[in-house]
């Protein structure tokens, strides 16, 4: 039996994501029908139908719901992820996290409760890639 190759979420962002560029600030609720890459600032709640990628330069304040998430930047509020969330080594998360699976790189700062809905343990890993 061939085991399915496990790839990092960053490799699965997919095509045609919505971008919030570095230096930009969005104030208000944000909803996308696909993946979202945030390099700038968002103040408000969000609903992301695909994968959410908060880059190293990102700051999000609010409650965010996404299918999957990669957090390399700053998040304050609450994060609810249907599938998997990866927290990068230089991430600062001041939020409660609810997700099917959670992976946290050594060095990440997390202040808040983590709830894994699948019952699996939180996975710790060593970041070997440069954060985007």
C-alpha cells in the first residue's frame, strides 16, 4: 500500500489566492471564496473558504475561520480551522486556537488555549524552511 505523501500546507496554497499586500491595512470583516495570503494588516473578523497564510510581516486582529492555516506572523483574537493549522517558529499568536490538527514549530509564541478537535496530539516540529 502506498502511503499518501504528507506535504506542508504552504505547498498546497493553490491557485488564485487573494492577497493583502505588505503595507496595506484592511479594517472590517473579510470573506474569501478561496485561499488568502496576508502580508499586511487586518483588523476585523474573517472567513476564508480555502487556506489562510499569514506571512512573517502580517498582523491580524479578530476572529478568523479557515479551512487550513499557516501562521508565520502575528495573530490576536481567535483562530478556528476546520482541518490543519501550522504555527511557524517566529509566529506570535495571542489567540485561542481550535483546529482538527495543530503543528507548532519550536520558537513560536502562543498565548491562548489550543483545542484539537480530532483528538490527536499537538505536533511539535523544527522549522527548516525560511518563513515566507
